[in-house]
């Protein structure tokens, strides 16, 4: 009850920030970002767009990958209209396609740019069952596996940038509190929903699985970065549920009351982007890795999300899924 009250009033936690803090507020005293290059997936709308806007305001060079180049160009134009000196590169990327991820990474590397920040923000929720071109359930492919491969391919760039610049690199995985809704064996459920016309598919459970995978990826990658003695950290976070225009079929006092109470639990987009920006650039998180944040403060994951064995298991399965696709492509060639 006390935690709910703190959330509703936006009471600050140990970080000095809370649920009502905005992305601009959380970055207001952060170092200048003119020497920083950031890749932000899913930056054409919502939380990703606000994250991009605020980092541009602080001086960062932005690389904005998107499935829709028009949407990316529109985002770029909006940011430039507010901050004309911003340097923004838009590139094509479909995270549900491993081929597209590899193509993006190769193209980015051809630019010979540094890479300080990788914000894995893009995500989707699918009510209907769909399979990617790589044979992976679409929500898992987009929310997790595409980001797993993207991070893997760009990790060397980040490590080298940190070594040359002396500035610690940061990877941010945008997860969700919904990761805690998943129970059972993640790999077994994934194998079931990877089948065409799966009778086992449930949109909410598939989304929860993908967000749990983001948490487990963070845990395992943090350990591997530590073993490499790399000056790069990785953390994940829950942005909160964003306030949108609510619709309803019925009017009435009870319905109005329910929607009023629900609205108090939702965030504006600037508030929802605050934790992403906090984890990405705030000095307080120097050398902090493998943690989970909400409302700009560290919190605990679900029991399953804290499981090191499951994290290592998922990593191994992810490597196999990526490698199998490569072998398929090679055999067809």
C-alpha cells in the first residue's frame, strides 16, 4: 500500500527521482553528450521518440534505425526543428529479420563511427500468432532475438569505443514489469509457439516471455562483460505504462470512476522515458551493471528473471537460433 501511495504522488526514491520525473528532468545535470553516439531502436514514436529528443537536446549524435524510413525521417525532422544543430542518421532495420539486423550492423560499421550507447527500445505486442522469416515467433523475434543479435554484432564497437575514449559504454534493454507474469519453462514455451498455427499461443504470455528474455539477456551479458573486463555496462528497465487516450463502450459513473483511477497509474511519455534516460546517461550508474530499474530506481526482477541458470540457458539457445539461420542461408547459397 505504501509503495502504491509513493508511486501515485511521485515520491523520490534513493536516486532522487520518482514516477513523476520526466526525461528532461533526469538529464538536466548530466554531462554534455556531444562526444556520445547513441543507437536507439524504436525511436519513431512514443518512449523511443522522447528518448531520442532528450538525448539530442543534450548533444548526442543519434542513429535511428527503423522499419519505416519515412517514420524515421519524420522523427529526425521533428528533432531538428527543435534542435537544429543535432546530428541524426536514419537507417533501415527490421528487428524481426536476422538478415536485416546483420545488414544494419555491417552498414553502421562501415561508417567508422564510435558507439557509446545502445538503447534496445523497440518492441511489439501481437494478439495474433505470426512467425518471422527466420522461423521465430514474431513477438520474441522482434522484442528479444533481434536485439540479442544486434547487441552481439555491435559489442566489439562499443568495447573499442570505451577503450579509446575512456568513456564507459552503456547498453540499455527496455523490458517491462510484465516479465514477471511469465511462469514455467521459457524454452519449452518458445518451442511451442515457434510452430506455425500454434494452438498454445497467447499474446500476453508471448509478450511476457519476450520481456523476461530481455531481463535474462541483461543478466548473462553483464557477467560476460565483466569476464572480458570491458568498460561497458548493461542494465534493463521498466518504463511504466504510458497514458494514452482511453476508449470505452459504455458511459456511466462506475466506468468513469474506473478510468479515472486507472489514469492515475499511467505515465505521460516524458515520464515513461525518464528511466531509459536515467539508465543510459546518469553519472550515478557508473560501473553499475546487470541490474533492473523502474521509476529511475533499482528494483528486483521476478524470481525467474534472477535465475542465472536460465539466463545462461537462454543465451545458448539464442546462439543456436542465430547460427541455424546462418547455416540455412549458407546451404541455400
